[in-house]
C-alpha cells in the first residue's frame, strides 16, 4: 500500500468494486465493517461509554448478511468499529466481508474524525483504504490496489476535502444535551461525507418518533428520512447513482446511547434497484447511563451542521 496525496482516485477495473454507490452502502452497513484491532491500535484508553449492536441485513426479506457495530462514545471522543459478512443466499454476497472504522472527537452536532479505514474482500479480490483527517480536512489517503482513471468521473475539488466526515463516522449523530430526551433536530441536518474517492451529501429530515422494544433496548427512536446527493468523484454514466439521487424511499431510526449525546442507527431501510434493503438491530448493548464518564469539558460548537 502506497501513500498518495488527498486526491480522488477513480475505480479499479476489477468488477467487484463500485466505490461511489458502495460507499453509500457503507452508510447503511452493507458489507462494511470495522477491524477492532486496527482501530484500537491508536489508543487503548477507555472512553467510558462502550457500545455493541448486532444487526441483521436483509434484501427482499431474505437474510443476506449480518453486521456488528462496536466502539466507545464517552469522554468527548469516539471510536467506532463496523464488521459485516454476507451470507450465501445471494451469489455475489457469498463469502464477502468487510471491516471499517472511524475515530476522533465529539464536536458540536457531529463527530470530527481523525482517522478512517476500510477493507473489503470477496472471491474476486480485496480493497483497502486508509484516510487521515485534521480539523475536518483530509490530509492523507492510502489506497490498495491503485484505482484506474475514468473519463466520466466528476473531478473532486480541493474544497470538497474540507469540513467533511468519513462514511463510518457518519453513523454517529450528536444532539445538544445528554439525557433520555430525544432532540428531533438531530434529524434535520446534512452530512458532508468524503469516502477517499468521492464527496457526497447525506441529507436528513425529521419524520416521526416511534417506540421500540428489543433485546437490550426499550424506548423512543427518531425516524429520519434520508436523501443522497452526489457532489464529486462519482461516475456520471452509472444508473445506480442516478437512481439513488432520486430515491425517496430511504429512512433511518436513531436511538440514544445511554448517558451520552450520541445517537446510532437501530434500523436503516433503503429501496435499491434490486429490491428493498433493511438493516435492523437484533441486540443493543450499552452500559447504564449512570456509569458513563462525563465529558472532560463543556461541549463547544466547532463545526456547524
């Protein structure tokens, strides 16, 4: 793996990778994950709010994989690991697995990542990406294998590398106050995401509040509608990109992690070109709110939503 400047690289000619849309699927947990060892090698310090959620991934009501979100969200910092594996019910998912992580600090209404990693593998090969950020801007990218240029890819501008978050870090939402009361404004925001190749917006808006009961969790969740808007780095001739941009059938359910300001997805629903994809939590594991370590200092709004 060779370091490179923070410029986008078009996709490889290997047929297994479709980075523009695939990174959007990172947001919905599809065959992305986190390598706990790789993420936690940066620090062994416990942050005070450990989290572990198991998910079932289904397509057209058929189970096609499972995922697990683990990490720590306390002390004004975060580290998140996402781990997923496809099942054999659908041929192209058989044997596919992925790891992804994000870590950084809690800043205002969203996280500010300092490092992000992504690894994906299936029968046709493996892809690895590492990215570092400073002050909300991309500072370094490493990609293996190198990606081959494509004429139809929208160029990424220098401005598209600033004030961004990575796709795994985008799974963590922050509201203004700790406690048990949900802030519906947590749904009303736009997430500027850069995945190492392209820049896109995830636009959320509040839809409703629901009561949910499942192993490890009972309480209210925010239901947010979601829109996808490609900015740069995507290929203009890809039907899947146009389909997702016009897609009105995407939503996520957000649950508050006890004792923190962080909300994480319990359910993600998205209409795809091959049918409805659902990622639903089957188990929610978090320590009681009264055992969570306090933030080291008052929260300050550094990045505006």
